[in-house]
C-alpha cells in the first residue's frame, strides 16, 4: 500500500468538506422547505438543528477520522473497536446507495445546461422534464455525470478533490451571489423575499411534528453526515488544527449557501407568477426552468443557474465516491484510478432503475433519507459518545484552546441530546415508511 495522502492545506480540507456539504440538498430542498414550513420562523428551527445537532454530529465524525487516519470502516478497528466496523460498512452502503440516484439527478442537470442554451424547455417545461428525466437521455447523462465524478476521484486527494473543490466552492458562492443580484432586479422580487422569509408562526406551529424531524434530517443530509464522508475527509488531516473551528466554518458556509439559493430561486419564480408549491422529484426543474422562459436573458441565466447546480452536485458526489474508494485502496493492493472506475461502473448499474423511472428514484431517496442515514448517524454518535468517550473528548479539544467545560458539554450533547433527536427523527421516518397510508418502503414496480 502506498503512503496515505493528506490535504495540502487546511483551507483545502475545509473547502472540500463544504463542497461535499453544499449540493442538491441546499439548492433544491432547502429554500422550498423553508418557504413551505413558515419562512423565517422555520429558519430559526433549522439553525437550532444545524448548530445544536448537526455541529456536534459532524465533530463526532471528524474525531473518528482524524484520530484513526483510515477509511470509514477500518477506522473503527484502528481505534481498538473492531466490532464497530459494521457501522462504517453501513455508512459505505448508504453512500453507495445515495450516489446511484444522485448521479441520475446530476445527469438531468447536465441536460438542462444545454437545454437552457437551446431554450428547449421554454415552451413546455413539464413536458420537457417528462421527456428527459427517464429513458435514453437520462441513462446516457447519468453515465456522463458518473464519469466526471470518477475522473476527479481517480486523480486523488491533493490533485483531484482538493484542486477541484478549491475552484468549485468559490465559484458556487460567486455565481449564486451574481444570480441573487440579478433576481433582485426583477419586478416581483419583493414578493419572492416575503414568501421565503416572512415569519409565519402559524405554519410553523401547525406542522411542528413534521418540521423538527425534517430540520434534523435535512441538517444531516446537507452536512453529508451518516455515511462516513466526513470521517473519510477528516482522515486526510494530519494536523492539530481546531476541529471545532473547521466544523463551525463548514456549517456556517453550508447554511449560507442554502439561504442564498432562496434569494436566487424565489425572485425568479415570483417575477413569473409561478407557484413554488409543486411537489415530486422534478418539481423544481419544472418550476425554476419555467421561470427562465420569459425573463430577460433567460437562456444565459438558465445556463448559469444549472451550471452552478452541476458544480454543487459534482463536489458532493465526489465525497460519496471517495468513501468507497478510500476503503478499497486502504485494504487491497489496487490503484486508486482502476478502483474509482470499477466502482463508478457498478454505481451506474445500480442507478439504472432510477434513470428509467422516477418512482424508483423517489423510493431510493426515501429509504436513504428516512432510514439509512439516521440509523448510521445514530450508531456513530453512540460509538463516539459512549465507546470512545474521554478519548473523543481530548481529540475534539485539541488545538481549540477551549476548556474541559466545552468538551464535556459537547460529549453530553452527543451522548444524550443528539441521540434523542435522531431517535425521534428515525421514529417519525419509520412511521411514514412503514405505517403511513401508502407505505413508501414498497418498491415501485
Ligand atoms: N450534502 C449533499 C447535499 O446537500 C449530499 C451529500 C453528499 C450527502 N455526501 C453526503 C448526503 C453524505 C448524505 C451523506 O446535496
């Protein structure tokens, strides 16, 4: 086995982690859920969820990764708790599962980039989405997206992921700022901001039982927790920098991009009088794309918009693939590039049902979101809190200058508060999966 790589710089690690976090979750999901669940008042709940639950949990994954300096499965063995390797294995499986359909959505985004240039979806966005979201187009572009992900991961940590995300993350932020500024010039923009940010405590209170688990689940998905991505990325750190500072930076930037996405999407929709309350995996493609048809320079704005979504999706997808690749190359005498390619091919195959039928895509997503992710996060928390315990505490305090009081607060958050929040989320998830009027767990055939 060759020498294990490390990040060239601390900023490189932070940007890669932000690249992993900022993805389709931020741009598609986040603004719409905020608007639907009470606007500004939902933001408050979400911020509590990300800082109170997401941040302690991301630190837990960082602790495992930096301490073990190994992939997400073998890490448990190196820390002296080989029995817990199954947790890493579950994470790996989850990542594999998610990437298979994430790549199909990535393929749609590629299709929309040139669809924007041609104005192909301008006359009938719904029919266009229906035509390209499944079948030959979807399969071919799923392959293209997966190919791009494989190439970056094959190049390795310093030359692939770090260099790519160093360009990608700043471009995401700059382009989104530009699009938000453009949105502000449209007439009707104010109505969009109102919809996104006006506090609606009624909507918040009426749906609290749904909102809290959603806010927690979204915090996990958006921060790329629960499948070893953050364990793996932290395993390439070789320094005593403060994990707390890095983790907070990542959480703040991730939330910032989600909010920024709202500032891009809602002025566009409201300027065109489009109802943002549509549902289903394709809703946003249809509604946001529909807005580009009539605005000034719609083709260019559409192109830029889908380009930034593609960059965000790619920088997340590489973290999902890296988890699996890093496990294989840590444990077998095989090269990074052939490994990435072979896994890419299997992921392509696993993604085929999703590329052929969006109902399958929805099913894959529901299972990941409601079951696989929360279970993996829960197990990681129990491991760090109750098994590593004091060892985790000293790792999290390293380089922070913070006292034991902070460390103990974190540890007990991980041990109790966060665990309870995840259990609640999981319980509600299982109810919708198995006990709802139409159990989502039944595969669509
Ligand atoms: N966080 C990404 C997003 O918001 C998706 C993602 C990447 C992810 N890696 C992950 C989600 C690991 C869960 C686990 O789109």
